[in-house]
């Protein structure tokens, strides 16, 4: 195919394949080592798995991702900022996986505050209120904390988090390829590095998914979900979505709609039910009431629940791309309405599942 003779498509393919091979080859080693070190996710009432599984696969996901995206030798200020933050999130997540008591939620929150400030030093932040920089900083912080926390919460069923990360990264790659395709010279665009990072995430997560899809032989742990959530959030900040700044904010929200909506819905539902009356309890609470669990409540098997959520994630991602490519306000409004309708369907399913679960109990 002629496009493989061009630099960026060839680089994307190389990065993706490299990340996949490293992750797929390194995961059996990680499974063996984590078992020997007794880094095991035990069966607990507030978790869904029924047998102990080693956790910490996020270390291999990061290694595969980092090696693959560094090999091409591409560097930019924003690229460096994203990678520094990802490494910090990996370390904090690994401590949570390896320390007996884990890392308290407040320290994770402070870590996200720190990496957001680091990102800003590298020029990575939202530009919604260009004349009031402090508002952009606060919105960037809210976005990074929200998406990372949401992604951490969605890592609750075999294959779910890694599959969602793959789909979201694929949508980001599609946008990068669109930006590259419309340039007449087919050379570097401002989104070229963006697509390269997306390919690294796709390859690394697919390599991990080989061992994580039900029945999982390894979990990514917080070392994976923390760095993946942060990295996807950072890419959402940096993507050049559209010239309209308000609409531009909606596109990454749609693409990351599943973890964001699940996180928001569960937080509100717990507060209303009186399960989390304080801020600390909101931060620390871990339960089996996410969208994946609720689908199982109404009769889905775990595999079908995960595959159904993949479908919802893909539909929202395509909607986000359509909104980005819309040529007038009517197209944009229809795209946003379509995304809202998809989320409304999910909300109805979650509420129905809650009611039926309560009736059975």
C-alpha cells in the first residue's frame, strides 16, 4: 500500500507493532514475577473477581508504550510533558499495587495536581478562556483528575479498561490520520506526535489484552489504570479538535464518554443513597456498582457486559469524530444529541439494574 511508504503512517505502524510485541512477550514474565513476589489481587467483597490474580501488569504496558514511542526519536515540548507525567503516575500507581496498604486517595489526588502543573509548564493545558489563564488551569486540573479517576474506576472487570483504552486511542489515531491526510504534502502536522502516542497505547493495550480478557491471568492494577487514565486525559487536552472552543471541549468528552459518565453516575448515586457522606469517603470508596456490574445484575455475562461497553465506547467515539468533522452548527448539534441519546440509554440501563438488584436483595 502506497501510504506505508510515507513517514508518519509507517511510523504509526512500527510504533503499534513494537508496543504490541513488547507487551505480549513481557506479560508472561510479569505474571511469573508478580506471583513469586506475592503481588496478588485477593478476592474481596468490594471486587468482582472470584480467584486471586497477580496485579501490576501496568508496568509492562508502560514499558511497551514508552519504548515504542521513544524509538522513532521524535521529541517536542508537549510530548516530553506527557511522558514525564505518565512516568510519575506509573510510579504512584505501582506503589499502590505493591505496598500492603496501598496509597491513600488523597495522595493520588495530590499527584494529579502535581502532574497537571507539570503539564502546564510544558505548555499542555486547555485554552477555553485564553484571557483568564487561571480558569484554564483549573479546568485542566478538573479534566485530568476527573478522567484519571474515572478510568481508574472503570478498571473493574476482565478486559474492560484495556479495551476501552484501545478504542479511545484508536479514535485519537483516526483524528491524527485525518489531520495528516488533508495536508497536501503528507508531511508532519501538529497532531503527528499525538497519533504516535495513540499507536503506542493501542499496541501496548492489545498486547496486555491477550492475557487480561476473561479469564484474566493478570490485572493492570493502579500502575496501569493511573498512567493510562492520565495519558488519555492529557491527549484530550492537546488534541486540536475544532476552531470553536466550546465545541472543542465536547469532542474528547464524547470519545471518553463511557468512563466519564460511569464515574459521574456512580458518584451521584452513592451520594444520594448515603453511601459516601464525606469527601474522603467519596475518594476512597470502592464498590461493585459500576456500569459493568449493573449489566451483570440484569442478566449479562461478564464477557457480554464488557463487549457491550466496547460497543457503546466505539459509538461515542465515532460520534465525537463526526462532531469534529461537522461543517455547521446543525451537524454539530445533531452529533451532540446523538451522543447524549447513547448516554441516556446507558443511564436507563443503569437505573433499571439498580432497581432490580434492590428488589432481589
